C-alpha cells in the first residue's frame, strides 16, 4: 500500500519576545504540526475512509438534531390540534349539563369516549375545583403504558404540556369544568421508532458504502502501491524490477515511464559496474607495478647505500680519531635516514599490495594490518576478533577482505575521528551456504544515510559485488558507523 504524505515546513515572521499573542501562536502551530504528522502516518486509503467517516458522523449528528427538533414540533402541533378538536366536542357535550349532580354522568361518559383516544386526557372538575372520579374505568390506554422511548429522548422531544379548560355553566352559574390536557407520549414513541428505523438504515448504508469504498480504493491505489514498492526496489539497487500495466488507464503512462527508467538505470548501473571493474583492475595492476618497482629498484638502492656506508665506516675507523669522528657522524646519519627509508618503503609496499599476500595465512595478514594501525594511531583502541578462518580463501577473496578492513579502519580514523574500532572476521552458514563476513564498527561521528559512497567505499562495494556479496553501511546502535561485508564462498554473483 502506498502512502502519500506531503510535508512542508512553514516559516513566518517571528514576533518579539513577550509580544502579545506570540506564545499562543507558537503553541497552536506546534499542535497542528503534531496532528499533521500523526495524520500522515496513516495509509492514504485509511485517510480517505476516515475523512468520509468523520463527515458521515457529523451529518448523522446534524440529522439527529434536526430529527429531534422536528419530533418536538410535530408532537406539540399534534397535541394542540387534538386539544382543540376535543375542546369543541366537549363544549357541545357540556351544554346538556345543568346541575352539579350530572357531572358524575359526564365523567363516566367522557371516560368511555376517551378510552382509545391518544394525545389528550380529560378531567371533570366540580365547582370547588376537585376532580370528579369516574365510577367505572375503561381499558388502559397506550398513552399511560410504559414509555417506548428512552428517557433522554423524551426529555429532548417533550414539548411544553398544553391544556384547555372548558367551563360548564347554566344561567350564568358555574356548574363545573372539563380540563383537557395534552399527552404527547404516543407521538414521542412514534418519533423514536421512526428515528430508530432511519438510524439503522443510515448505519447500514454507511457500512456498505465504507466497505465498497475500501475495496474500490484498494483497486485504484494498488497500482500506486506497486509503484511505491518498485521505487524502493530501485533505491536499493534492484534495477530488474518492472511494473505490470495497471487497469487504470490514467496510470499506464506512469508505469511505462517507470519501466523505462528502471531499464535506463539498469543499463547505467551495468556500465558503471564495468567501468568500476576496469578501474579496479587498472588500479591493482598499477599497484603491482609500483610495488614491484619499489621492491626491485628502491630496495637494492637502499641495500647499496647501506653497504657503501658500512665500507666508509670501516675505512674511517682506520684513520686517526680526530679524522674519523666527522666521517663516522655522517655515516650514522646516513644509516638512520636509510633505515627510515626502509620503513617507509615497507609501509608503502603493504599499502599498495600486501607483501605477505599468498605467503602467510589470512589471519596473520589481517593481524599485521591491524598492528600497523595500532603503531600509527596509539590514541585509538583496536579490538580484533578472527574466528576459525582457513589459511586462505584464494587471492581474490583474501585481497578483498584485506581491502575492506583497510578502507573501513582508515575511514573510521580519518573521517569519523573514532576512538575505538572493533574488527570481526568470521565464517557463517545460512541456507546451506557458507559466507565470510567482515564487520567493522566504530564510535566516531557516524555517517549520514543520504550521503553517497566515496571512491573508497564504492570501489569496495564493486569488489564485493564481483564476488557475489553485499556491503551494508549504516549508523551504529548509539554512535558511529557499522560496516558489514558478506562474501559467499563458492556462490554466484548477486546484487546488493
């Protein structure tokens, strides 16, 4: 799945310290930036689905508020309409009541009539204002049964209770009255049942929509996810990756351009590898020639100087002491300079091409290299671990291991300013195949992940790739750099 996250840093004018409003602005910017960072962690498909879900939730809340207001209005209108209707009916009924004794009969008659009536209740009062209780009761009405809506909904929808009083009077004398009171319970229950049905339908529609969008977005974004995966493959050097043509027509040019780019990068990488191999071969040949010249020409010259110096010293000793002293002093200086030149020559020979390569074991070769670093850099602590290495893996692998250790330690000291360098060389087995691994870890300044390899590390990588191995350079656990080179023994070439 492809994640698309655009991140930008906004720079604005800074306010003077202590100026009004400066601190809240900084705090708000920080909160929004943190929220944006957390939001961008989610995959693009989930960002879209989350956004739609939030919009749907807000629409549901707004619809719920509107439904409550509508139910409250309808309950109030329906109740008042029924009150007016029954007020007209009761006004006609009470004209036949002439004496207070007839109120009991009126109460009984109204009780029978109101048994199945919704939205209103009727009470008959005597002249003193007391209710006249009917002598018989009708069946319980729905309006007085257990409420079918939750109490919180009733509290929201319940309108102001309306009532109407119809006076009963004969010849100007009050006989009693009939009080008609609104009872919106049934209307509220109906509103709740309708709201429940609409909520279930709405939730079902939202669920189906989200499921459909999830799969549709997956189909639409899958080519982009494959494109992102292909870009990561190109980043780590797998230039043979190719994308299938997507079903989305608008993305076909992108897939075509990617495949052309991968092919071009593969060709460029192959050409670069060929040039690197040629450069390394020329470099090794030049090193061999220079090493041979230093050994064959410079060595005999130094030997001749030492022999001549010895002869001069022998003849000087036969002279008088006052004559021999200056000569012997010059001879001593010549000897010291010659010994220094011999040391430099030996060091140059080892740097150009190890003299002991092919003559001593690989363990001795690496140990002598580390010992040379220890003599030159006494302020650095070296830790060498060599586990059960054979005498040799062959000149090609031995020289590659030697160069890996040489280049890694040199970089750690020269560029990383390391105070401690750990070198480990061992053979391990994985998936039934043996490989030799070289690990060099230091506590220096480290390496930036985006910084490209220099010439030394690039040459080392090409050497290792030619042997079918891999080279990884990454920051160490806490500080410094960790280099790991893996070279298969008897394997085929692979890519890094």
